[in-house]
C-alpha cells in the first residue's frame, strides 16, 4: 500500500483489524475437519506453486544487500525446494494435532444439578510481528487458525515478496475449505508507523506477539494496549555441577553454544562448580575455542584457560547471539542458582549432573521458562517439545510460558448447563 498520509495509514490498519475481528467470530463455527482440510490443501499448493514461490523469493534475495543483511541472514531468507517442502511438512504436522477448540478441560455437577464445564476457546485476533523468515509466515498462520484465531501478520520488509506469495496460497486454500475471509491477513505496508496503529486497537486485537530483536519487543511491550506474549532476551546458562559427567559436560556445552548461535535458546553463559573447575574447565574451554568461541571469564577461568579474556559484569547478562560465551566459577550449587537467577533472562537453563538431588533442587529453584537436566538448551523449542510448531517463546508467567503452540493460543471459558435452577 502506498503511504498516502497518516490518516490513510490509520484507516487501513483499522480496516484490517475489523476484518480480522469479524473473521475470528466466524471461525468459532469452523470445524476441526475444515481447518485440517485447509492445512492439507495449503501444503499441496506449496508443492505445486514452488516455481512461483522461488521467483518471489528471488526478488527478496536480490534486494537483501540493499537492506544490509549479512550472508547468514540472507541464507535464512532463501527458499530452496527443500525448505518449501519443509514448510509444507510443518503445515501437515499442525493439521495432525488435536483441535483444541471446544475441548472440555474440566467438568463437574453441583449439588443443585448444574453442570459446570471449563471449555477451551480461542484468544480471538492475534497481531504477530516477526523477523524475515518466510517459513514463519506459514507456521504462524497455521497455528493461529488451527487454534481458532484470526491473525494479522506483520513480517519484515526483507521477505515481503516471499510472505505475500505464501499468504496468497493460504488464502486460496482457505476459500476451498470454508475458512472465513480475513482469517489470515498480511500487512501490505512497510511503514513502521502501522505497528503503532495496530497496537492501539485493543477493541479488535486480543493479543500481540512480537518475535525479533529486543528493541522491537520492548517497543511492542511499551506501546501495546492489549496483552503481549514475549521474551526480551535469551541469556541461557549451562551449569556444570560437581557431579557432572565430563564427556557429557563437554558435549552438551558445545552443542548448546555452537549448534546454532544466532537463536534465543543458544547458551550464552557457562557456570562451573569450583570442585571440578580445575579438571573440567580446561577441557570444555579447549572444545569451545576449537569451535571458534571467545571465552570471557572470571579470574579463575582466566587462570585455567589461557586464551580466556577477563569478563565484565555486563558480560554475564549479555545475549551475544554469536561466538562469545561468559564463564563463571562458583563455590556451590546454591551460588550457581543465585547467579543464574540474577543474570539470566528466564528463558532456558541447563544443569549437567549425575546427582539427582542436585538436579531436582536446580529445577525447583531456577526461575526459567524451561529447565534442562542433562540436555542441551537448544531443545527449548515447540517442535522439539512435540507442540508441532511454535509462534514464539514466552518468559512471562501469564498466560503462557515457554514455547507457544496451539494450546498457548487459547484461553477458556465456563459453560454452565442447567434445567431451570435459580439462586436462593
């Protein structure tokens, strides 16, 4: 959409939100079979239209240099035949998930004969702001509609052509399956002011979900007039307990840090119990250095790992999203937990230990959306948790926490069946 002035932009956002609100009301009558049929049809069309998708994606890739994207970011943007097939497979996976809408969570019959049911219901309209990855467009649309929600997609300009081509396919399949018009809408303007207009429409939009850099997320959290599902940062820790298996400690630390560095569930901080620091830290440090990681540590770390650089206090709260890790040696499990709760971002924390009591204490006392015992932080992911996919990870405590799939895109209401009862 051409930007014809602030009033025109505001009106455009209002119309999109109204269409989504109407679609959400109509989705209440759409069956689970219809939603699954839409997803299966969309998956087939993705395969059939792969040439058109590739052409749209080429336009985005060609423009990427002008947006200042790094080669890694361009790679995330690029759609290969294998990646299109993966997007289609993800839609099929969401289709196979049980439909949460209308599920009776609890039911009881009161002494007066009233039947009280707690029933799962959609949130309504989701405003989703996200980074430039075409697969996220399809994932978010699938999760929202499967859970009975209409969605307004505000993707990055870097993937505008790819996202538009994907949404066109979803729209075509929606018409075939009886999904309401407006259930999935892609914002057609790149004007950043549009985000502010949408965030000021709580009468039409029920929840905002930002997925991207910390600056974007903080802006949405500050401006939104509706609830926000979010996490600000992913300063994730690996703690090597005094009862850690040495081989496992090396393997899990390297995987948590190096398997994919630019994501929110990659480890950014390593905490080591002093009782095993002398024997374990040089081995772990060597493995990290060989993987190209810069170590920034406290005095004991620098003494045990010659290549380590002195850490500042800021290093212990930093989300590097790159080849740097902070390291601290602590005197006890209690000190490790205190350090993690003070410096972490409540995203993902891991303990490596053969001491079950230590593992249980760590899991109970660490305040985080996910705690891993003898497993990499990289597993905090909707697909890895069996949710099918995720629309994001929340570090809040209300209403969702951790990976957010179709169940986290719902709420509940009470439905009460009577036979004429009146309250005395």
